[in-house]
C-alpha cells in the first residue's frame, strides 16, 4: 500500500501526518464553451485530459424538478452508512479488499481492452486520438469497480452490467473530447474558433422550427424560415458578441469565404438570392457537399 509523504514545516505542530494509500478525485462543473476553450492538444498529449471523465448535456433546458431537495431514501442512507463503516474499519487496520470480476465481465472488459489497443494502433501519428484513448481501459476498470463497491461494499464483484455501463460512460467521454477537436471547438487560433462558432450558429438555425425562426431578433427573412438557408444577417447577429468575433468586424466575412472555398457552404449568387427570397441586399448561404 503506497503512502504520500508530507513536506516539512519549521513549526512541527503544523506538519500533517503521512497519508496512506492516497486517492484524489476532482469533480468540476463548467459551461461547455469555457471548458473546451481551455483545452488544446498539449492537454491531451500530456495525459491530463484523458484522466478526466467528461459528461456533457446537449439537450434543451429541462423543466424545474419538483422533487429537488427531497431527503434520500432510507435504503440509500443505510447503504452509505454501511460503506462508511467498512471503509473506516479497513483504514484503521490498513487493509483493502480486492474487487473481483465475473467471467462475463472479464470477457467484456477484455474485448474492450483489445478494441482500444486497435484504435490506438491504427491512429498512427494522430497523437490526440492515441492519448484520448490511452487511459480508457483503466478508466473503465475504475468506474466498474466503484459501481461494484457501491453495490456490495463487503464483497465487491464487477458484473457484466457494471462493465457495460462503465464502457458506455468512458466511450462517451472520449468521443465528446474528440468530436470537439474534429469541429475545431477547442483552444486554438482565431480561424478554427471562428469556424466552430459559425458552425454552432448554423446548426442552431437548422434545429429551429419555422415558428421559432420567425422571431424578429433572429433576423431571418420570412422567405427563409423553411429550408437550409442561412442569411448573413442571422449569422452576424449570432456571433457579434462572442469571441473571437468581438471587435473584429471583418472576421465573419473572412470565415464564411474560407468555408465556401472548402465546400462547407455554398453562397447563393445575388440574382439567385433576389429571385428566390426577394432580398435586395445581404448574402445567403446553404450547406455545401463537405458539410458534416
């Protein structure tokens, strides 16, 4: 069992005792934009990000939970009390319990381990992909073991159900990180951030129902409230107050020009926009063949 040595202090009374079998868990909460803005390839390559499990909610704002603040059930309270008593006794005696696995769980975990090996091997020099998956198997073992301990503190055994749940959680975490890198929505230069913001604005527009697109503040002309057409006025209104567009009036046009060159977007000709939508001024865009 390992230990954590403490640093010395000139005042001996302020010295802390040696910590046996140290384990640190960090739980954080943040808005997606702030969190992913702080990430870059170096955070992944040095092993920091792969040590975290990222859970992101991308749905609509849910209604207020009327049961919030209700006291926990007696079964939950009793279970936590039992777990705490077992842990205190083990800590006092400096003991630990080995978490077991059922044969079915072992088989499933082995399959996942081999799959992760294959993903890392075929990634080649894609260091972000390699490192994002590097600790996936270990994270699954930890999560599955925690579930087993919570289910049966005195005799924890990882079942197939525990293993499957842990694999799903860890896979979602890895894909959340990698998808953000793919879309350029992590720390980087203004160009990649700008394209990511424009993508977000377009995806938001495409999710809106016609009656939602009719809101005046969105600045979407009446004729464009159905179909995959996005006016410049809408995009300008959506991004003008966010980074990296703040105080950079030219950046949106430059970003859209690059997206058109890359076939992510198609810019309608002036005559086509006027004849189809009866607009006299302003650019109109639709999705290009490379949009994903």
